C-alpha cells in the first residue's frame, strides 16, 4: 500500500517540532507552509477546521515542540488539537 491509497489514519499524542518551510517547489502552488517534524516523518500541518493555505494561527507554533491529535491524510496532519509542550530543540 502506498501513501496515496491509504485512508485517513487517526493519531493521538503525535509529538514533534513545528517548522516553516517551502512546499510545492517549482510549481504554481509553491508557498511557505507549516510542517511538523516527528519521529514518524514530516507532515504538512493543518488545523482540521482551518484554511488549507495561509493559516496564520499555525504560525504561533513555529519553533515549538507540540503534541497533536487528529488524522494523517497522505503527507498532511489534519489536527483536531495542538498543545505546546516546550521550546523546539
């Protein structure tokens, strides 16, 4: 099974460091996005109830360690909950 044919995967207490960086390099949709880097991988971080691009609320988490609950869909983490647990390391 590849990432593209996997359905949403529920995650609880996924811990990682939030960073900002480019997504879609070389395409028309190239932009700066917010990512979460975890032991399991790097995921584009989105709030499930937030906009798909340009979510200013996520910017406050950049540089911090967080724990998230939500769904992994492809290469994105759609977070229902984001809690700060400390400064990024």
